[in-house]
């Protein structure tokens, strides 16, 4: 939402908004001339307002929504507004259960470094590219697409089928797994939703192109009958773009028909990030970027906030503890992150503080969550972050249920709350050589901040 507000302002709109709590983002919006009220009531929507845009978290009975309806002011979802902006650009939509923010930020960075002056909206903060949003050139400045509407790269979120409002020319489907089962009910419905997203791409003779993972994206179900051009990527030798990853030296390469296109060294460990960077590289080449320049740009990509982010080192008795922060809140994300960090850092112990995000996700995927912490030596679980769930759903599962499953699998795990108690426990538990990973989509990052501050 903040990224869209920044972009709309630069496109000439007068923007304002509301949020429930102050944050660095609300401060940044205010500094950019976009006032944000920290109350959410009916009186906030002025008569002069032409349009209300609401995030997916806002329910129809919200007072501002009701006021807009009563005043006859159109109400769009975030995805609807983004789709309208994207329709005036050469749109690139990055879809998948995992890796959307990382791949979007990587692609934006590559296009900036390759002088394509892109617009983008990323669902995370990436200081290297100026934050989470940017308004670039109105026309593509060079290459085979020179003169076409400027590039707009955006994440395509599958929640509530919101990505069906996108209007891309180029699309990526990075992976597909069970998630948002409170909306979809089954993996089959999720796959159908991604197929609907793919059908939005223009026909091949109009320039529409889909890049889809050779493995893990159900391409056999999604791609038959599509009018757009379809190409695959992945580690499989039969992929149209074959990805090669040497974890020992963090080296990534892409081949096509047995010929190397580019190689680079990634600062974000893990096979999943090798795939993310490769997808960004391939789509950048479609837009017209030179492969040597793409590789140089990916060599320099420094990462983004809360995506395997190394926060620092804390001194403890006898040595130091390395602290990472990560947004991962799905079992596959957790497993990939912990395994990659253990391989990259080789700690004496890996301690993970994980805050589950949403009761329904925790309940639907409880067994998968229990399997995903195999690389951890100790898991600390605070209360589940309550978002979107009903009170009835909240009563069906608890953090203690996850801890019990972990213990049944032989993982040392404890349920602990509030965050202050967790920090105190870490103070007495952490020792030299430990790797501490804070994970979750909620405010659990505060544990990492407090733990590091206590060391000063």
C-alpha cells in the first residue's frame, strides 16, 4: 500500500491515508507529503475524495469503507489499483508462493543497473534500490522494446486471487504450494488460480511471455492452451533455461541449449535464491538487458530487509552470537532458510525464534511446520500472530500445538511469551558460536532488535 501511494503521488495524484499504528513506513509517507492518520474512523474520508483504495486486510464493514460507499466514492482494492497503473506500463508480474519480494527486488536492481529506469513496487524494503517503490521512465529507453511504455515490476500476490487484477506483459510463476487455504480450501484451487493469472498474459504475437519453473510450479496443468509464449527454468537439464548452482562458493549460472548465458556470485545463500536470481536475470534479458551487465548487477545485489538479513553480531560470555532476521512464515520458506543459513554459517548451534502467522495457516499446515525445523537445535515459539482469523479459528490451534509436534519429532522446542521473556531467555541461553534466526511475518523482529541492543 505504501509503495502504491508513493507511485500514485509521483504520477500526479493527491494521496492520504490511515493506519492503525505508527511505523517507519507511516513516517516515510508523511515525509513525502502523504499524510497518514493514526485513527481509522468514518470522518477521515473527505467529500472531495475521488477514490478509496483499501488493502486486503480491510473488511467491508470498516468505517472508512462504509463512509465511502455512503458518499458514492468508488472503492478499489490494492490489486485493482495496481492493475490500472500496470495497464499503462510494460507490466512485469512476479508470482509464486515463495520468493516474490526477493525476485522483484533483484529484477528492479538489475534493470536500474542496466539503465532501463524501471518503476517497481516491492513488498519489502530494499535500501539498495531506494526502498519499496520507485517511479521510473514513462518509456523504455533502449533495446528492442525502446519506446514502449515504461517497465513496471510488481509482486503478484495470490491471496484472495488478487493477482487476477494484474495486467502484465511478462509474467513469472516461481513455485506453487499450499497456502492461504482459508481462501482456497485445496491445492487444486490454488493451481486453478495461478492458471487464471497466466491466462492474463497477452498472446505470443502481442509480446506476452510466461517464465515458469520447470519443477514445482505445476506447469503441466497451467501451461496447456495458453496463448502467450511459455519458457521454463530450473535445475533440470530439460528446462529451457538451465540453472547451475555451486553452494560451496555461492556461484550461479544460466545456460540455454548448452551455452552459458551468464554467471554471478550471489550474496543470498540457498538454492531457492539461485532460482530467484536466475528468474530475475532471464526476465531482464527479455526486456533487453545485456547478459554481462545482468551478471554484474546480480554480483552486486546486497539483499533486502527481513529476507535472510544479517543484522549483526552480539557479544556474549566467551564469544559472539550472529543474528539474522527473516520474513519466512511458510514451512518451505522456513526449511530453505534454516538449511541455507546452517550451510553458509556453519554454527555450533542454530536457535530459531519463530512466530506463526495466522491461525488458519498454522492449523492447515501444522505437520509441514513441524517438519520444517529439522536444521534447528532449539525453536522458541511465541503466540500466533492474529491476522484475518475469526475468534472461532483462533480457538482451534495454538503455539503450544506446534511446540508439541516439534517435540514429538525430537526437536527441542518451547512456547514462550511475551517477547520480553524471550529476550531474557536468549540472554541466558545463547553462547559463543550460536546462530540466532528470528522468523515470521509479524512483529517478531522486535526480539532481534532487543537482543542486539542489550549487548551494547
